[in-house]
C-alpha cells in the first residue's frame, strides 16, 4: 500500500511539473525535482537524474534533501 501511494505521489508531481511547464503560474522545475525525489526510491533512471542534479547544483541538493525529509515524515504520518 505504501509503495502504491509513493509511486502515485511521484507521478502526480511529475504531471504537475508538466502542467507547470505549460502554464506560466506554476514552477514546473520544482515539481519535477520533487517528483524525481519521490520516484528515485523505485526507479534507477530517476536516481541517476537526481545524482546528476546533485553534482551540477550542489546548493539545490541541500534544499532537495530537506524537502525529501519533510515529505517522508508526512507520508509516514499518513500511513500510521
């Protein structure tokens, strides 16, 4: 159940990223990064993209880790 919820959340964030690139009112890159973070636990291709982002943008890496930690805490609360 938790895996399905995690994958659903990741793909939902990727869909929001797509909308964000089409609509000017949403930051698509933010949803893309969050979606990749969620999907990187299940997909190797997403993990590789995250690693490339971390090496290219080290300052963003720390922010991504903080957001990933908060998302993990919230998902754990939902599942409890």
